[in-house]
């Protein structure tokens, strides 16, 4: 199998994975060394199966992905895209994402996937933060209008494309690709170049730009093989938008390296019944989804998934009750895992070990993971502390760093460890149990939301003096977003004012950031150094 050319595995006497290292040439590139190589050997091998809620279907072989990505390279180069350029991708779940991102890898340009739910302010911030010079977006909803506005605000943008019909005067990448050559001579790239950048949220700053080099794709072999347990030529589905790091975890790199077929379900609004129908109709073998999806599926009841072999979950806390009900209805134990945008799979219930309900699992061989006290010493079993990674001389699967944010970079890497900012405890058998997020990032419906982004919007309301945004327990979303507000003295608290403030903020926020609850208080409790004590309200 192809992945063995880049990975070295060791097992104990019971056949359990105990060591996993990467081995790659200096010019390793996922586009040439994985996609094109598979296409050379098995051109008709299925790579991608895309379907939507209207039952439209598209299938792509590796040879088709190779040819379409080559055409895309020529189209982008004709407009000046070159190695090192930052290219923002707003592609939702469009099948075009897969050959466009492979094309960017082949050029050596930097892919910057973002959510299609971003607003103008979000796009402007991201472009300025890392110097985005080109944008490619799937033309859906009001994205064309939004990009027209962005062009006016961002004169530094060199090119803006939409993919699909009705581009409203913007360049149409689908048309520009159509007549380009299907062959391509290999372009010079380095495995140490930045390959992809994701933005991740925090509570004390705006979203941080996380950079990964080309080894990131190889690190996800462990994700796909040992956690998701994908199978050669079988279908794997991960529920995720292409704008989030979860897409890299479950929709392209490790799956294709393992020879699995990626199935993409493109839907507008989530319907658990329709999802179960899709899983059964296409005989999906392995499945990955955030806890929110499992909550909706269990709520429906009587789930019948006879073709599914394995299910995993990550991204937020999964209630043991939901996990138990899913197992009762399907016979499948949900294998939880843990990682971050900054990493690949750090901790998981992987093949060969017992799957413990409610536990994140055990550290994977890619990392030396510990839970430590404030002074950096290891905790005792059952004692909570921060999850850290002790850095190796050659550390695979960890970000290159935060772009243009040296302060956060310095605080995240100190004393020979990478600080995750997450809290957990470890049992006597070495299984990790999640305890919470140190920086109070809200995990709602599978999304990570930084409170500061919402607070800065709410505070602009003319009657708001102070605001603290927190996540509170929610049976469907995991957490709902709550705004705790101190009003100006002249304001009169009322239910109508709560509604007004919520509508004011939500009109300027992406849907997944919408405020669900507003509470008025006389004052916000603060620490001695002036920081708001958010946990009082969560």
C-alpha cells in the first residue's frame, strides 16, 4: 500500500501500534506523490463520491482528480498564482475543492480554507492577517456579492474567482479550467514549505493562523488507519465543511493514502434521517462526526446502520449517555479522539486497544503527551492538569507555528513542550479524560468559537456597557452561546431589549456564532488583574 513508502510502524507482541514515524523525500508533495502516483498505477480507482440532498451524484477517479488538478494549475498560473502565494478557499462542500486544493499543493501555493459562513469583516481580517492574494469561492447564496464587496475593501487582492454558474462579473474558474492542458511537468516544491493554513479561535485575541507544512498530509495516515479504521476501496464519510481542519482529518489526506474512497454529502440543513439514508444507500463503512451529529441521530431513535463497521467522534465533549444509546441501537462503540487545528491526532481510542466510553483514549505514537500541573510536573492518576506535548527532535504532526503572532507562539511553546490549553485527567491505565478548555473557547454544534469575536460585536450596541460571552450546556449543540451584558445606566432591561441586542449581533455574525441566550447583570465578576471570570456564567 502506498502509505508504507512514507511511514514506519512498530508493534508490540500483541500487535498494537507502539511507534509511528514518517520517512519522506525533501520534495514530497501530496499532489504528485500520492494523487498522481495512484493515478499512474490504478487510474480508474475511485477517489471521491459526491452527492447532495437532491440526489445529484458525481464520481471522480484518481485519474480525473489528476487531470482536473493539472488543468487548475495551468488556469491559476495564467493569472499569476505562484509558489508561496496565499490562496483563500471558500468552497463549502463543493467537489471542486478536492482538485483545486491538490492543484495548490502542486504549485506550492498555500491553501487557506475558510468557512462559507464568514461575513465581510471575517474575510477582511483573514486577508490582512496573512497576506492573502487570491480568493476562490464556490458560488452559492450571496457569496458573489460578498466577494464583490471584499474586492472594494481589499485592493491587494490580485484575483477573485467563483466556481460554478452565475458569477456576477467575477472570474469563473470552472470556465477557465475547461480548456487547459491535462498534463503537467512537476513543479519545484519543498516538504518544508507551508502547505495549508487554518484559522482557529481563542478568547484573548482574534483567530490565529495555524501553518502546516507538507508532512501534515502524511501524519494523517495514523488518523485514518488506526482511529477511523478506513478500508481499502471502502467508503469513508466525515461530516465537515471544507473550511475547517476536520476536512483535512477525514476527507482527503489519510483516507487517500490508505486507498479509501471519500464520500461527501453536500447538504444545506442537517437532517439525521437523510444522513442515515445516505450512509445505508452507499454502504458507508466508516464514519466520523462531531458529537452534535450523534446527538441528533440518537434523538431520532432506532438507528439501523448494517453496513457501518466503525464510528468515531471528536471536536467537543461526547456525552457517555449519547454514546451508550448509539451503541445500543447500532452495536457500534463510538471511538473518541482528540487533537487540535495545531496538530493531528494526539489522543484516541485506536485499533488494538480497548475503547472506553467517555474517554479520549490513549496518546498516539506520533506524540509524547502528558498531563501536567501548573509547575510542569506530571499529575497523579485522577488529578486534572493541562495536556502538553513534550517536543521531540523531529516532531511530526505539529504545526510550524502561528503566522504573524509571536506572542501566542512564545506562550504556546515553552520549557520544551507545546501547551494545548486543554485540561484533562488520566486514569491508572493511561486513558485520558477531557476536563475542559483553559481559554474558554466555545464548542457549539461542532464549531469552535472565540468569545472575543462576538463580544466585540455586542459591545457596539448603543446600550451595552460590558459584555462577556460564554458557552452553556445545550442538549443538541453541546454548548449554546450566551451573552452576559451590563447595560448603560440609561437603559431599561426588558425581554424586548434582549431580543433587540441578539438580533443586532446575529445580523453581523456567521450562523454558527449566533447568540442564543442573553442575560443582563449589574456587573461582571473579575479577577484582581481585571479579567472577567467567565466560568461564573458557563
